[in-house]
C-alpha cells in the first residue's frame, strides 16, 4: 500500500546562504547576495529595537475571521484581533464576557464560529481617519463587527437581517454616521423563505444596508439602521461620497445578467453566464435622503428591519444606475470627492466617473433607459470623466498624497499601475508576486491620503518564501511610492487566512490604553459585577451553584483551592489586580475546556459544570514572573456527600535555622534593591515615562511585603517555623519581582542615555 | 456615567519618522535615524524578494494551541499550523476530516477546543534534525500532537492517559523512537479519582510518559507507549541523552517541597512554599531498560496504560535523583551527550552535571540518601562537572556549533549569557527586551548545532512596538552569534499567543509537497472515499440523507445547485481537480457554519443538517482567479413536499451578434496567448522549474476548452444563442486563466534572466 499521497516538490530552491563572521557591510552583502538596491530597501524597512513603525495596518484576516494588525514599513505582525471566530489566547469565546459578544452574532438561533472577514474600515472624522474604531464585515454569514481601538477588542457583532451573503462592506461615511454593507449573492430577503431559482428575477433580491453608528456609545444602533432593496445583481464593493459628494453612496455589481448557472442542468457555469455582457451596473444612492424617508415612515418592515423598497426609491428619486465595465470590483471616490474610479476585472480600463456630471444628468432627468425594475439608467458617456487603459484585470484603486495620483491593482497582469486620474494617463507600472487583489496606500481612501507606502495584497505566494506545504501564505508586498518610480521594498508572508483588504493609519493617531480601571468587563466597558478587591475574595455556595470571586497578582491566584461537589455549576470571576502593563495573567482549569486572558484591571468570568470527580489543577497560562509555574491551584471535585477523615495538610520539615536563613536572604536582597534604587534616583529617571511606570510598579510590589512581616513574626513567636519561614519566603518573592523591575529600569536608563542628577 | 474604564497611555512614543524621497542610502539612514550598526543588522536580516530564509523556526503558539512557523533571519511568519484548536482558514475543526483528528483529542468524552502548546520538537535521525515530523504538547489538557512536515498538517492527537497536566514535553530520543511527556502538577493517576489535598504525599503522583513513535506509519503507537510513576514533585522540562548517554533521560522538577498552598487556609501561597528549599530533584531514568521491563510485563495497568510503579523502578535500578538548584526550568544535554546543564531560576548558577560521574555513582552504589519514596539520591558533588554563576533567573540553555559554547537565558536579568561549559567561564552577555523565557539556537539541541543565530523568546513587550492595547505582543529577538560578541539583530513581535519554546531547522532539510494525489484525505493520507474525477460528479439521495460528490476547478463548483428538503442531512465531498500549486479553493455555505480549505488534489467533506428552509448561497472562499466571485452556487432548502410550478430558468436576451462577438473575443485572446507562448518557447524556460509548472498548468487550462467547442457549435446550429454565446464565453474564461499563467511565467523569465534559445 502506498500510504503517502503527496507529490514531492520539484526544482531548486533559491536559498540565501553563506556564513558571516565578519562585521563588514560589504562582506555581509556579498555573503548574503544583496545588491545595493536590496540594501536600500533593507534600510527603508528595518525598524531598530526601541524605535517604532510609522503606520499601523489593519488587515482582514480572511477565512480566519480575525483582524491582522501589522506595522509599516517593517511589515511585522503586531496582533491578531479575535472578531467572528473563537480565539483561545485572548479567551475569546472561552470566557463568558467574550461569549456574550459572539452570541450577538448567532444566526437563526445558532452559533456561527467562523467568518470570512473582508473589508476593514477605520472610523473617520471629516473624512480623515481618527483611529477610534475599526469595523469589519463577514461575507459568508452577513455580519458587521465593531472593534474599539482603545483596547483592540471586539465589542459588538450585528447580523444583517435581510441578506444571506454580503461583500461590499465596511465603508464609513465621512463622520462615521453610517457604515455600509452591500449584499452579494441575491436571495429572498424574507428570512427562511424558499423560492426556486426559476423565480430568480422576481423573488431574489440584492440590497445595501446602512448601519447607524452611535459614536458616543461606541456601538451600532440596530434600530436606527436601514436597508435599500436592490435588483438581484450581485452587489459588490461600495464607497461613500465625501466633500461635494457627501450624502451619496456608490455600490457596484457583477452578474447583472441575473444568470443562474449549472452544468448539472446542461448550462454553462456561473463564471460564463455572469460575465457575458460588457457592462454591469453602478448603483448611485442618495443615502441622506434615504435616511429621511425612513424617518418619515416610508420604509417597509422585513424581518423587523426598515427596508426602502425599490418602488419607493425610484419614486423618491434616490436610486440610479450607470453602466460600468465588466465584473468590477472597487468603486473608489477620490480624496476631493469629485470623481469615482471603477475598475472592471474583465476590462482593461479604469473608468473615472464625475459626480458633477452624474448630478447634472439626474437634475436634467437625462436617462438612457430603465433597468428591468424601472430604475433610471444614466448613460455611461454622460457620467464619465475619462477612461484609461491600464492592463489586464484592474481591480481596486487607492490614492496618493500627491494630487491626481492613483494606484490600481491589475490582477491578471500581476502589476500595480500608477496613473493620473485628472489627466487620464499612466505614470508607472511595477510587477508584483503574484496575482494582486486589493492594494492599499497609507490612509489611501481618506480625504487626506498619507502617501509614502503602498501595499500590494497578493494571492498565494508559490515561490517567494520557504515552502510550508500545499497551503501557501499570501504575500503583502510593500512598495515605496515616495518617488516618481515605484520601488518594491519588502515581501511579507501572511501566515493565516487570505486577507482581502486592509487599511493603514498613522501610528501616532492611535492612543490605546495600557490598563483597565480595576474591575472592568472589557466587553461592555462597564464595571464587572464579579469584581473584588484584594482581601475581598470569597467563594459562595448556593445549592449546586458555586460562585468564586477571585483575584490574580504575581504570582498567586486567590483562592488556591476550589472545592466543589460533582455536578456543581462553577462560576469563577477573576480580577487582575496588577498595575504593571505587562502583567497579563491567564487562567485555565485542566481538561475543563475554558481559558481567560486577564489584562491588568480586567475582570473575566469563566463557567463550567464540574461533571467529573477528581483533582484538576488550574494555573496562570502567562509567563508572568520567575515563579509563574507556581501560580497554581487545585479544583477538587468531590463525590457527593464526601466527608474528610484527615483534616491537616502535611507539614514541611522547617527549623528555626531555615527561618533565620530566609531572613538573611531577605536582608541581602533588600541590599540589592537599595543599590538599584540608589542608581535610578541618581539619574534623571523621571524624564523616562517607561521607567517611572516600572519604578511605580516596583514599589507597588515591595509595598506588599508590609503585611507579611507581622505574619512571619507572629508565627516565629509561636515557634511555628514552617509558617514563619514561608511568610518570610513570600517577602522574598515580592523582593525578586521588585528587583526584576528595578534591573529592567536600570538597563533601560543605561541604554537610553540617562544623565546624573544632583 | 463614565462608560469607558480604561486609563490612557502616558508618555511619548518613540516613533521613527521622516520622509524620504531621496534614494541615497545616507539620506534614508539620516531620515529614519539609523546607525551604522542598525544598517548592518538590516543587511543581516533582510531577505530580498525571490530569495529565501536560511532556517525555519517552529514555535509553539502558546495559548492559541497552534504552531507558528517563521523564517530566520527575516523573522517573517510563514504559517500558523492548526493543532489543538479549531482554525477556520484551514477548515480545521470545520470539515469532517480534520474533525476526526480533533476528536482523537477528546478527554472524558468531551471536545477540548483549546490547548496550551509548549515545547515543539523536530524528529531526529542519529540525533540530527531530519525535518520529517514535528511534535508538540498541550500543558493544560495533557496531549501530544504529530504534525507531518510533508504537508504541515496535524495528523494525530494522543491524550495522556494518567496525567491532569504536563509540561516537560516534547523531546525526542536520538532516532525518534520515543517522545517524552512529563507531568507537571501532581494529581491522582487514576482517572476521575478524588483524593483530598490532605493525602497529597500519599495519593498524588507525578510521572513521565514515553510515547512510542512509529516513523513508518507517521503516528504514535499508543499501545507500545508507557509511563513511569514519579513522586508528587512538579516535574518540569526533560531531555533525552545522546551518544554516551543514549538510553537515559532526564527530567527536573520544582516544588519538591510537596507544598500545598492557600491563603484561604491561612497558609502562604504556592509561590512561597514551592520555593522554600534551595534544591529540587533531577530525575535520572534508564528508559531503554524501562521499555524492556514493560515488555517483560513488569508494568501495572492504570486506566488501561502501562505504568512502571516507583517500587519496581527502584528495585530494577532505573530511577535516581540528584539535587539541583532551586526551581529549575531547562535540563539540556550537551551535543556530545557527555554533560547536562540545569538552570534553576531562583539560583544564579547553571549546574553542569557529568553523565560519566552519574554513572560512576550509580555503579558504585554511592548515594547520599533516599527520598521519601525510597528513590536513591546521588549527591550533587558526586555528579557535578562544574557550576557557573551567570546572573539572576537562569532558565534554559542551548548550544553553539562552536565547541563547548552554550547560551543561557536569564529571566530576571533580561539577558542572554554566552559561556563555556567545559571550562565553566562566562564569555559574553547581551541585554534583551524584556524578560526572556526560553532561548533557541539553530538546531541548538541536536548533536550538530547550526550556530549563526540565536532567538531570545522574550515576554510581553511593553515598549518595543507600536502599542496595540492592554494585551501586548511577545518579542522574539534575533541575535547574531557568529562572532565573539553577541549582536542584537531584530525585534519580532508575536501577534498571537505566548510561545513557550521554539526549534529551528535548516530550511533545505524541509521537503514539503506542493500538491496531493487527486482524491487524498490529507488527515489519513489515504484515498478519500468521497473523491470523484471530473465528469463523475453526482448527488445521491437516500431518505433524508443527501450526499454530494463534487469537484472544484477554476472557477466553478460542480454542482452549482444543491436541492434538498428541510431537515435533510447533507454531506458534501469536494475534490480539488487543480494541478497548479497555488489553486487552493475554499468552500462554505451561507450561515450553515462550515468551511473547508481544499488544496490541489485534496478531497474534503463537510456535513450539516439543512434545518432551515430558504436559499443559501455557497462559494469558493479563496481569491482563486479573476472570476473567483463567480465561483458560486445555491443550496436550496425546500419545504417538505414542495412541488415546482415553473420549470424553466429565465432566458438571457442573447443574439447571434453576441455569439459572433464572443467568438471574435476568443480569437483575439488566442492571439495574445500565442504571442506569450512564442516568447516563452523562445527562451530557456525549461531551466526554470517554476515556469515549467506554470506552463503545464496553462496548457491544462487551455485543454479544457476542447470539450466546449462542440457545445457552442451545437447550440448555434439550433439557434440557441444564449447557450451558444455562453459556452463560447466559457472558452474565454479558460483562455483568461491561461493568459494569466502565461503572463506570470513571462514576467518571471524576464526578471530571472532567461536566455534566448534557437
């Protein structure tokens, strides 16, 4: 039997080899095969330790259902934010507080544990990125999530009430009043309603949803959100107008043929029937007026949601169509809001439409026809500013900080075209590896693009990286757009999911917090009802319900024993009492399939049924201190009615000499701490906020020893050498943490040019 | 009400700013604030497009339950491999084939959907990394996973039959006969057995499991695996002997005090009681002899698993203890197998033990005492080669390719110490940012370490990167160890989970496959029973069970309609018919919570109950071609007993002119293809395996047009212009894919110096 069914890879690998013991730059370049151009690219992308990236990119995580956060120009991934998918590291979907967020995303009463994230959007103020919120959509199970950029956590998921799939979201209006979500594959709008494909034209519908965002609450207001019914063209990407076009939105489409495919029915597949005609339709919507119509009660309720029906939209003059070239993807409004660029994947042109011309045609009532549903169609020639032939497979457009300069991805050519959309001419082209989907310039869809860098979001990279099996990474290539010619700077493998789109913001616009107020439920931003302070920890038993109100601090969990009877429902609330920003603790109980990540100040709840007898260790899952392995405890699940026969824990074999030795160790360590403190206070440490934070934390730790001295002295007075020794030992534990912080502060000061003070 | 409970960040960010329009290296360095040292580091780590990393690192994904794969020296993450946790991108836990792997990891009959991955190990041949398999453990829910490095997929999960937590795995014997997994927190070995903490010394036990690996099968053989009962000391890391010490293994421990903590019982916490004594115990085990004892029937069955009890081990002389300094973490055997280094986190020394001395003591029966369970204890002085004071918090040791040179992480000092273990002297130290756990040199725990680079696995990085909220990334710092002085090269943020340990292998030792034989179940490596070839697709209905045997190829799914009745159990098998290595397709059905990633040749099954009426689009979730959005279909869930009233699909409005226009487009496109083919065949394309693969695939695509010509001609003969036009259109679809590949091949050839041939 031939067990293994994989064909092996053929061909030579292009491996950068060569040893370098020499520190000469020339030797390194020679040994590693670097050209001068490579060195320049390295210098443009390398971020040395202690310095930071200029821009932060939020990329959709594709089929992983997450958001990927990475730095530009270093292209280093900083974080995966859990959104639609359970993520164990963050405890997302494993603790009760995050489960409540995922529960908002249930569809037809069932959990949806995956998502196909597509297009992230950063909240805007006056059309500029403001760095407060991030939104992202799920194509497969039509949903939108709200992520708060103060803590990079998902706060809300809303389910689209009328669609069965979507694609053209999220995009935000210039002041983030609304977030757009456009349908993709047409289906009946009524929930769980079956109509056969033979009634496709009559009963299947597309649409676009305008979600109302309440910035103060930091949440979408579902009740104030509404949709517009659209024909069963497969709606695709959208954009909001801005400046002169503010108040309008644009949504394109493919398969306006309304084709139903099926080889099994003797028909050509969708790909043929959906791309047979040379144009599809751009939908032009007056959304401000639409919102007024909804307020005026002109919407119909479908599945409890306000929908403006096509008839109403046509009658009220808020919906128009314009032909657009073949199977378009992006529709992208220029920074000044005057033009919009459509890229049709099966046409070599980008088409630049003029908002002014569109408005003139509407005002003049100049339409070339109506579509089968009666929607007025503006002639392409009456709306076009210009068309430019760029190459094969134009897909998506982004803007430069330089006036009139745009970049468009060419999927089939595997290139990026730089072109002038005012004058309609090509300026430059660069090859990428390989098929590029979206591209993304820094703040490149805002009213004030940041220029400098462009990222090409290329698909499966077959030969750019060391091979890692049949499933390849994607490749985000960084391109320098600061000069006249584009220059390729960096190949970045994407290790998880196929990101569809990304947005980048200047790093200094982000102001995330470093800790929570003690006792916060981070998913509601409210005080957690299970929060307790140090010394208030308790375990409450009521019938078969056991509720633990516990705390975490380096390096122990309180309580260290949880005793229940088999069958009990166990709820554990844990508050992280730390102030130090890197003192996240994690929590799990062996084989009870639960996990929480508890950052400083946060309170998190985990719940499970103790349905099997036995002894189950729990522990802190973060490497939080030198004694992190000792941050442990036991869940004891006793048989029903079990009664103890032995009531004392085994005593350790400690003597007065042990106690004395520990006291000496404590005194010695204090001397080390004193010397570190002497150094720190001898320099201008107060000029370094990082050090001030570490010093605060160090004294916080040392302060905890105060209560322990009476304890070891009292035990010693009773000649209880075990407790005397161990309480003294606990002082040493805090001293070690103090010394750890002090040494880290000292190193930082030495490396960052601290100066002596008087 | 103050809704937001986060404290905001204080202090100035260290942001690298400055524009660069100039291409002068000096200008770039000045604008970006780079020193000469920074430039050198950039040159040492930058991997230009088209070149590849020298080493591949497999890092545990920590609490994310995955494995992280990244390149060295670029530190770019290449892949996340799903192991213990469902991962939607890979369909892991979302398709039936991968669910079968996760099911092996069930504990007490229940799914465990998270894992705390700790220590990866690469399979070895004669003590050298061979790049065939990767193993990793789950601390929280004691399990081991087997990943096959031919396709980077998890093939097997085994559950430890007697532990409730573990830490000291995975480590492999020099020929990968056995994989070690050592317990962590002591508990009763019998499953679901409760004993109170008051019986800790008597009833709680530690242990170490030796998993038998069947390399030919590529799976662990659970029946041939066994464990050794150990005292309730918290066992920690382990290592196998090699060379002279082959046949022996070493496992250290902490909390040999056997302390039970609990402030709620008026006792100091575990952290104090577990670190009160100055030494813990290194366990020394003759595992080859242990395996013989098991074969001889001297093991006891516990939970159906062979366990050598302590009494037997003592009687047979296969188990010994040696004191080791305080709360050790790593025990690391030197490349020559003669020495072993123990780092105790609460002692400033590393302790180097001599295997020869240990054997001499055992042979001579020279023991200083017995532990409370009767295990002979060898005196530290009788086993020590040397001790070296390195600094605060020594934790883990790795080896250089240079003789006698070792590197040890210092957690509290946040440093790496380079030292000579033969002569016992410190050679160099370097500061890292910040608290370092494990460290890892290239192939640094094999018999032939690779030298060159070292990675410091540092914990939560508070100030190295742009802040991303209260939960910080970790920081893997790359250090150049090729010279006498260590040099810091690169800061790499870890975006997901806290990796505990990592292993690196020379990239050229990995030989992953690029595709599967058509119809493979990748989780069993066998032919998938649901696989079909092109043209064999079918849907089989039996009662309320619907089974679909479908295929995927650019850009359509066969079938494009699946019709079922509400309540039907739907099983869909999908075979990816592609040969191109980047033509992975994905599959999902709207709101039915399922996803599959189907690489070329793979067959995957998804299953769900169609429990709600309505129309649910399905689609390919990968950006697989310019027409990927059109790779769609509909699941129609009909009411029970529903009968159609209309049997024809709406006709498109196509004319003979449309058909003629499409035929012209087909001819024009063929001309483009011919010109590309002319170029490719005019150069030495056969010297480029990547291009040969693309050309093969291009002709593969073009070949599919052959069957379509008769179809459009037959329709045209019947004046069925719709089908005539659309079948011709389908030819064009294949042409576009052919052109796409051809252009990509052309670009590759132009950029890689292809030469004209006659």
